[in-house]
């Protein structure tokens, strides 16, 4: 299968899944995060499904890579034991932003198709953050 077609199909599947599961609805997400109040546990099933799919696909890819070498390049895998300040700060900012807005990048991008004003504001600030990060961390 053409790599671009595969990427398109994967992105389309993710976007449709986010819309069907209501992950693009900030009220639903904030209700899931409100464990001390009116908690809505339904998004836990969405996350469990995503984790099961990810686990299966990672197993399948590793099995395939062990059997067939598709290229001379080796795939670098992240070191799960490497926890540094950048990881802590980045994940904290992500979690705080998700908790305050009820949006994260995937659902916000999918929300653009629904015309949700909050998604447009979120995506605009997301790209401002990308540009700021590049400016601050650009290597000479």
C-alpha cells in the first residue's frame, strides 16, 4: 500500500474515532477528568481501546521487523527509563492544558471540521507554541 495512502487512512480513522467517541467535545472530556464531581467514565473505554490497539500493533511491527529487514536503517526506540526535566515539564504543560481546555491536539484538529471556535483557538495557540519552541531550541 502506498505510504501516503496508508498515512491518510490512519489519520482519517483516528479523526473519525475521535468524533464518534466525543473526544472532540471539551465538556465530555472535562467530565471525564472531574473524578471528584460528576465523573463520566465512558472515555476510559476509548482509552482502553486505543491502548489495546497500540499494544497489538507494536507487537505486530516488532514481530515483522524481527522476521524481515525492510531497510538498512535501524529503528531507534525510545529509552523508557530516561526521564529528564524536559519530559516532566512538557508532560505537565500538556496535562494542565488538557485539564483547562478539555482539548488535546488530535481532538482539536478533528474539531476543526465541526466548526468549534475553541478548536480554532486551541490549534492557533498550538502552532504558536511550535514556532516558539523552534525559536528557543534551534541549534546553530
